[in-house]
């Protein structure tokens, strides 16, 4: 079957995947096209501006209150001095709120953290589900692996383990924070930990990355239940909307997306199945790095399928349409929640560069494309698109450009799609089973009729025999044993009893 050579509006220039500020790192749709570094800077700038606006508003309200107080009381007192106390407290509160994040992170690495108040620690331990005795087997295994890994670092390893435990206990007591605030706390901890490790390893980025991978695995395994799809976000609502959208787009064919994959080739079909399995397994992982590995494995299987089909290396233009096709076929569970979880809590250096960051950025683009997919994207008329979306028509049987089978494949011609081939094979099996079932039902009904007529036939034959050979019963003559018998005259007389004296 011929592939369409016309591009259908899915092409994305590689420069569109990079940060909009031109820093060279990969951007993310969740961060408005910015990388994690630029997004944090922008977030902090907006937050600082909001704090300044709040201060300006508070000062304005304070002046109006002082003016109203002065006009109502006249020269009897000194309202200006009387109201300095409340405003100073308000300013102190805002200052504490401004520096809360920095203070929280700094105390993790300060020497005074060793003598931190035990009251806060105990309060954090009690409600924390992550460090309770009933932790899952996977979490316990991660903790053991983390301790074994840190033994090689000796003294720095003990300090890292202590800081990680302290951070987890502090995070468990901050359930009232929103997802963005929780993400900021985790990212700040990553940054400070990476800076400390960089100074310890004297600039060895490879060693720092290995330690940070273990730190991320340990921390996020413990915090997973409390930070994945939190109730303060609309992640679950987005998940349901995305799944509903993908189910509504079940009619989209591989030709509409202009995907350079031929699923009739066994190796290609196998890679497609592996890619679908990988993207579905994202939801079963707890650590952001492990979720990224599933995305990377899925993407590599897609590249392999394209390479086998085209007999040449796959290009980036071929990859994105194929990824969209895989997402539509897989309909992975909680796709938006997993994307947001990786965005918020993954080590930022992994998302900004490398193949993991590239593949993850493409997955975000694929999810955004599916949400905005319209008739123009598939080169369809609005009327056709609406009929397909409503289920009134199916492109598999109405498209004039693709030779889809109407009643079945022609003799000696393979179906255009392996799914249809399997469908036709199943229909043939069902047809054979239906004819066999009809034959079996006819035999069963015949047997039932024979069983019902058999007693009547037997009864009729017995009656005929009785009529033909009636039973005659002759009378019986009784005779006594001691009766006189003329034929026995020569017999001796019967014995008579004799009495003996004595």
C-alpha cells in the first residue's frame, strides 16, 4: 500500500523544542516553552514582583487607615506612632515569607542542622506515610540500595543520607503546600545538593550525576504518594480529558499522520508493540528517572521501526508523527499526571539536555498536538472530521485514497493492515464455528427426538408380542404324600412307634 508523501501539518522544527529564551536547553510546554532554569528564574521574578505589589498595597492601605484615624481623632493623639507597630509586624511577616524557602533549604546544609529541634522532627515523623513501618517492599529496597551506595562515600555519604532524611521529614509536614511550592522545594534541594557535591568531587560532573541519581531515587520513592497527582491540582481532570480525547480519536489511521512505518513487516510490528508497552509502563514507575527511561526506550523502538521500514536512518521529522501514533494506540494511563510529575520533580539537568530531555520534550509536543488536533492537521474537511469524531463514518471504509477492504480481502491479496488481517482471520474462524454449531444443533435435536420416541416404540413392540403370544396359565393339582397309590402296593407298611420300658 502506498504511503502518502504529503505532510499534514505535524512537522515541528527542532528549534521549536528549545527554550524560548535562547539558552540552548530544551523547553517544556508546562513551563510555557522555557527550560527548567529559565522557568525558575521567571517564576521567582514574578513571585518577587507579587511580593512587592503586596507590600505596596499594604503600605497604601496603612496610609489610608492612618489618615482616617487622624481625621476622626484630631490632634488628641499620635496615630502615626500608634500604628507603626502593626505595620512593622506585617512587614516582618512578609519578609519571613520571602525568605522562608531560602531558610528551609539552607538549614539542610548548615552545621546547626545536627542540633535541630527534635520537636519538629517528631511532628514530621508521625503523619508521614513515606517513612512509616508499613512502607512498601519497593521503598524499603530502595532505602537499602541507597545506604549501600553511600557506604562507598564514607563520611560524605553519611551526611548525604542525613540531609535526605531531614528533607523528607520536612516535606512530609508540608502537606498544605501546592504542587508548585513542593516542586520548588525539591528543585532547591537538588540544586544545593549538587553544588555541595560539585565542591566535594572537585568538578567531576559524572560523579555528581551518579550521586544525584541515587538521591532522586531515594527521595522520590519516599515522597511519591504525597506528590504524585496531588489533590491541590487538576492533574486528574486533565488525565480524564486526555483519555477521553484519545478514545474519540480511535479512527485516526497511520496514513493520516503520514507515519513512515509499515506494520506488515514483522520486525516493525514487534517494535511497535514494544513501544506501546514502554509508554504504558510509565505509570508503573515511581522515580522520575525511571519514567524517563520508559520514554527513551519507547522512542528508540520507534526509531528502529522507522529505520527498518525506510532502510535508512530515521529523521526527527519522521519521529514525532510516529510518537503521536503510538500515543493514540496506547492511550497510556494518567499521561498528564506523569508528564507533570516528571516536570516538577525530575533532576532539571536531565530535562534540559541529553536524549532523555529530547524525547520527553517530544512527548510533551505529542500530547499538546493530540489536544489541539483538528481537521486541518489531518488534511480533512471539517465535515469529514466531525463525522469521524461522532462515529457516523469511519475512514477505514470511506477513504478513497486507501484501499481498505469492504467485505474482506481479495483472494491472494494480503490486507492493508495487520489488524485487519487478524480481524478477517477471526471472522473466518467465527464463520466456521457458526456452521459447525448449526450442524451440532441439528444432530442434538435429532437425538432428542429419537429419545422421546424410543419409549413409545418399545411399549408398542411389547404390546404386539403379548397379543401374538398370549400367556396361558394351567391349573395346578395338589396331591398328598400319604395318599393311597395303586402303583405303590408293593411298598412296606409304615413304621409304628414302639415304647420301651426302662
